[in-house]
C-alpha cells in the first residue's frame, strides 16, 4: 500500500470543474486532475430523487494532502455539499508514484 490517494468529486459545469482542478494544482494539493465530461448522476437529495449532468474529477494526491484538498474543494465549490471521496492507491509504477510525490507540497 502507498500513501497516494485518488479523490473523487463532481462539478456542475466544465468551467467549475476546470476552476477546481486548476486551484488544486496551483495549491500543490493535487499532482493531476482528470476531468471526465458529461456524466449523468442520479441521487437522493433532501428526500427527493434528483438527476443532473455533471463533470467527474479524478484527483491524484497523498494521504497527508487529503484534508487540505477536501477543505479546498468545499471552499471553491458551488454545491452545498460537494462530493469528496478518498480511495487508497494500493500500488503503481514507482516512477509515476515518485512523480506524484514530487508534484505535491
């Protein structure tokens, strides 16, 4: 197991997704953010089933940066309750993991 993490969040527009991605990169809280366009999310919110077109952000970071990254997402996001899920990276190529570490604070 590594100390690297993959964090998921969504955004309501491509502009918001890009703004969040660039903000996380600029703050060195993420080494890379992939933006997956136009997913459809169906979810329960305040007792009702909702549907929205969203942009999915796959954020590469570390365990140490995660709390700061999650706080930054909340700060930059338009949603009342933005998604901030953290997945553990079990393993990866050593060269990529080193690059990821070097790109973070």
